[in-house]
């Protein structure tokens, strides 16, 4: 859970940092940090969902892939539409979404500490 929470925050701050950089090397660094954070999120979330799913792992994995695919279609289309209004708006909306996800995840993790503790045992 810590990996998920940390990477949500790192992704949010690096996404908003894109608005503050103006040199090629700095945007490359910020984009690398963002890509690394989001790349570490997927296996951590998949592992947690798999452990929590119990006997329904196939269903849970299928739903995860379906929703990730939906996000991969809707996200860029929405960002492109928002981009027409303001060049900075997609980054701000993306940062807000990541921070909201962090809040929801943190709240859920705090509420389900015993359930999460059971996933740590093998």
C-alpha cells in the first residue's frame, strides 16, 4: 500500500511540475519521474487486487484490465478536449485526479488496516 500511496503523490507532483519547466533536460527529468511513478503503480495495484480477490482472481484481473483500457481510451481523449481550452488545464486536471485518488486510497487503507495486514503474509 505504501508503494501505491507514494507513487500517487510522486506522479501528482511530477505532473504539476511539467508546468514549471522550460528546458529540454528538465522536462525530460520530470517526465522520467512521472513515467517511473506511474509504471510502479500498475504492478502494485495488480498485486494488491490479486491478493484481496481470493478465489475471484480471474474476475478481478479482468476487471482491472477492462478499467485500465477504458482509462487509456478516455483519458487522452478528455485531455485533448481540455487542451483546447487551456494548455495547462490537462496537467492540472490530471494532478487533481491523482490527488483525489491518493485521498481515496489513503482513506480506504486507513479504514482497512487489518485486511491489508492479512495480505502481507504469504
